[in-house]
C-alpha cells in the first residue's frame, strides 16, 4: 500500500512536470519555483528508475528541458515535444505497472 501511495504521489508530480513543460513549449515560461519542482520530480523519477535497475535515459529529454527552464531559458519547440513525450511514456509505464500490481 505504501508503494502505491508513493507511486500516486510520483505520478502526480510527473503529471505536473509534464504540464509545465507543455506550457513552456507553447511559450509560457513557468515560475522559478515551478521550474525547480519540475526538475526535482524528473530527477527523483530517474533515481527511482536507476534503483530498480532500469535505464533512466528515457527521461533525459525532459530533464534537459527542465534544466533550461530552471536557468530561465526558453525551450525549443522540438525539445519541448520530446520532453512531453518522454514524460508521457513514463506515466504510461507507471500506469501499466500499477495495473499489474492490482491484478
């Protein structure tokens, strides 16, 4: 049960990060706090993936884009698309894993 709660919290943070990156791709820069939270959520998920023995490279486009936002830079449209897709794949994988755990 604790794992499921942690997973729900992680999923929520990654969904927020995905929204921030999607809005940045459209030209709306996040606040510095939002940018830092986005980077922290992505970095935390990469750490979880590494601890499980999985590759965290799939989230690298999102981490790079979030790093640019923390520095106050705009994200190139193609980079933003890659970042949002990377988080989408990660969220879909998390949903699949939760479904497997419930069955």
